[in-house]
C-alpha cells in the first residue's frame, strides 16, 4: 500500500486532506486533534501515528470504495509536486506540522471521534458531544 511508504507528516497531511480539506483551519485542527488524541491513548486505535491513521474503517478517506482514496493515492505518488501546486494540501500540511510540533493546540479537548452532520451513527449515542466545528461533530467517550 502506497500510504505505508509515506512519512508521518505526509500521511497525516493526506488524512487531513481526505477528511477535512473543505473545512476551515479550525475544522482541520479539530480533525488533526482527534488523530493525536487517539495516538495519545496508545490503545486499540494504534501505537504509532501510521497505525492510528491507517487502522481499518477509522477514516473513510482510506476505504477502498471511498472516492477520496483514488485522489489520495495520486497525491501520495508524487507528494512533493502536489504540495507545491495544491493550496488545500499545503494548508493541511501546515496544520499537520503545527499539531505534531505542538504550536497548534487541540480545539476539541479529548475528543477521539467525529462524524459529519449528515450522518447519525449508532456509536455516538454512547459518546459525549464536545463541540461542532464546521461540518463535523466531535465526541469523547462518556
């Protein structure tokens, strides 16, 4: 899988691009914070950034049938070239860098889950709603 060959920051950037490229900076930071919160848990989510991001069925942009996956594969194949040409990708890279280097801080507390407003998954009934930012609702385990 092409995604496993990427560095952490590049993979993190791709995940943000796939999940939140249409969101504001705050929305991108929120999604990035969920990923970091999962990493900090060192639980079944994964013990490394790559494990957390690539864990099956956790981030829809990596699902085989998701239309975003093909876009992400193309970007991953020539990441640096796309980074210079794609403003949205550069913004996601900036957020990934800021969250990893800790000069951007979480705006969703300890949230480990989110979904778009357009869906109503059963799992959110067991969670505490933390906030809504842009098109996403953010939750932590109750």
